[in-house]
C-alpha cells in the first residue's frame, strides 16, 4: 500500500511540474526568476524518476522532504502571479 501511495504522489507531482514548467516557459520573460523556477522544476522532476528507476531509495525523509519541496515550488510560482 505505501508503494502505491508513493507512485500516486509521484504521478501527481510529475504532472503538476510538467504543467507548471510549460506555463512558466510560455508566460514569463527571460531572467533570473525564470531560470530559478525552471531549474527547481527540473530537479523536482528528476527526483521521482530516480526513485522509480531505483537510484534513490524512498526513505521516510524523502516522503517528508519531497512534498515540502513541491510546496515551496508552488509558493515560488504563485508569488509572482
């Protein structure tokens, strides 16, 4: 059951990150804010892929830190809207 929840969390986060990166690429002008948002989004995209591929183990720390990272990314994206 925890593995299914982890995969569901990763799928939702992956879809949200792809959507927000596309939105950032379309709407924002070039600059340091856009660069920071794109780099943070790509790092957050790579983490679930690396967990599913087996490079990073899904530890309890990951389960706590990853949602906090997503929340910080949402806050960063909503701050400029």
